[in-house]
C-alpha cells in the first residue's frame, strides 16, 4: 500500500482516506467482543481499527454468537425435556429451566466466541 503525502508547511502529512463507517448498532455480543479485544488484545484492536474492519469483525462475532446460542438452546431443550406441554402444564418450572439453559448457553458463547 502506497501512501500519498500532502505538504503542510514544513511537514508532510499522510493523505489518509477513511472508509465510511457502518452506523448500525452492534448487539450485546458484538459490544462484548469489542470491549474484550480493546482491553485484552490491544494489537488486534489497533490493527482492525486501522484497517477499518473493527465493526465488521464485531458484527461477524455477533452473528456467530447468536447462531450458536440458538443451536445450544435448542439442543439443551431437547436434552432437558423442555417442551410446549411442560410450558402449559408447569410454567414456573419451564421458565426456570429456560433461564438455566440460556445462562449455560451464554457461558459457552463467551468462552467459544467472545473471549477467544
């Protein structure tokens, strides 16, 4: 990549053109990934920021996390026997099981996708 420079007084300043940033908001997992790499992987954060790929990276992680979360929840529901029949017969037990399943799935998501 060749940089062009612009004379400004006695100094040469690089003529950088930034790509237009995506303004759509990141979801929960995208924001978590961004915060994690900003705090714990500073070189990756800087490289992605400079290339203009930080938002895309976080959005990709968001999509992966949501897809994996749905997959894990569905699998755990089958394993635990959480069904619509349980939902109608014992809604409190169903809600408790669903909260537990979701919490477990989110822990897996954090370890597999967000904090890698």
